[in-house]
C-alpha cells in the first residue's frame, strides 16, 4: 500500500513538473513570437496582418503590456493614430516595467507632441485610398514630408520609442522618399532598437555623405563594438576625439575601449575628460547619465590606487544621488565611513540600503556580514578589515 502511495506521489510530481515546464515553454514561445512581430513592425511593415496576429495572441494572453504596445505600434504604422493611442493607454494601464514602460511613455508622447501633423498624414492616407481621382504623386509627396517631419521630431527629443519611429522609416523606404538626413535617422532608430546590422548600414551611408559628422562616427563605432569588431570601433572613437575634442561621448567610448585593451592609464585620462565635460553641463543629459555613472565607478579604482579616499567617496555620493539603487556605491560608501571616517552609524545606514535594494545579491550577503561585524564589535578599534568592491565590467 505504501509503495502505491509513493508511486502516486511520484506521478503527481512528474505531472506538476511537466505542467510547469509547459508553462515555461509557452512563456518562451510567446516572447519569441513577440520578438518576431516586433522585428517585422520595425523593419518591414504589413501592419494590417500584424494587427490580426497580435489580436489573436492577445486573446490567449490578455492584459499583456508588450502586446498592447505592439498593437499600438502596428495601428500607428497603419496610420490609425487615435486607435494606436488607445492601445498605448491600455499598455500603460497594464502596469509595464522597465524598457516596455519607457517605450509606452515615449510612444504616447510621440502622438501628443505631433497630433496636428499625424492628423494630416492620416487625412492624406484616407484621401489616397478613397478618392480615385486624387493626384497620387502630390498626396504621397505631402505624406512623405509629414512622415519625415514627425520622425525628425521624435529623434530630436532624444528619448523615443524605436518601434514607433521605425514605422515612419518603413513608409519612407517603401515609397522611395529621399531626404538628406534620412540615412542617419535610420541608423539612430535601428541603433535604439538594437538592430545593429541595419543601423550599421544607415550610419555608413551617412558617413559617406558627411565624413566629418563625429556624432555618427561615434555611433558607428559603438555598433562595431557591439558587433565585436573592437579594433575598428577604437579607431573610430580615436578619430571622433581628434576631430571633436569637445564632444563628451567620444571620450567615454574611447575610455571604454582602452579599458577593454587593459590600457588603464589612457582609459582613466579619457574618463576624466568625459567626467569634467559632463559636470560642466547645466544639467546632465538623460542619455549620458548611465555613461557618467560607469565612468565614476571606474575612476574610483584610480582614486583608490592613489589613496584619495575622500575624492573616491565624493564620486560614490554622486552615483547614489543619480542612481539610488546602486548597491556597489552604497557598499563602498559604507567601507569609507567605517574604515576611513570613523563613522559606524553611517556605515550601518549604507549597508542597510544595500540589503534593502536586493537582499539576494552577493553584495547584500557581504553587507549582512559587515553589519554583523559592526553589531558584534561596538567598542572595537577601527581596523581596515573591509575592502572596496568594484564593478565586474
């Protein structure tokens, strides 16, 4: 009897494991389908068909913010802008996280900021479909101007939703519209979407037309970096810094290249130039914040070598002001307060933040060990027992 119970329990466990694995496979399958659809939205169009495909997926996976976003983008590509906005609102109401949340917010802003021009495009598109006697060439010329104007507007704002911006490129490409800056804009959109091969072509074409455009040269270098052509990337960053020494991103990317090549002294010199340039700005540009934090983390290793612990601590304070969830910065501030500033209460406060941010991380484990030491040794003379930690980049 007992063996039958054990066998029954094993069967239940196997079935539960099968169901769980099937759920995981379904989730992976959904992510794969969505990724394929998003690639089509960005590169090829056929939005009416994509709307049908996404609608079917949504029936099986209701309230999925990414599906709502993609439906909104497909209606946007189909030049149904009010319908598109409705889906973006649904996506926002579905409580998205991370990059999806940012893309949804940017997509809604894209419509809010360009309503008049988008309405003109939609009206012209309706006229093109419904009036057989309309002058098609004139209408398409006006539509091309509208698509290019909105695309330019989206990219000028810096933070944009590539899945939305790409639909303008699809239309312009399909209708063979030509504008002087279109190659660069293609590169920017595909770059933001992570489609590096497509972005490479856009930027290479742009550089051929204007070899002095250092912003495009830096972008192209970063694409080569992501495509693992590190030497080609470094040469472009060096050219950008030589041609435009006042352009901060050039110094950042060159520093990162030197760091990868283990040229630490050269890397730190470039990080310093980048840091000083950013700190002279009235306000740090949004797309430079992550680069700035990366640079500060790396410069801290230099200040440690120089035993300039006071300067090092100031950099970590800058980091936590910009990124309160940076565990390494909080942990290293704790080391500073405990080892060099004789302030265990401030160290304890920083360590508690480390644990609160992510209790399961290795940094949280180190923080708990550190906290235990402080609690167990309230009267111990301060000894340099705890070490700084650095990013594993």
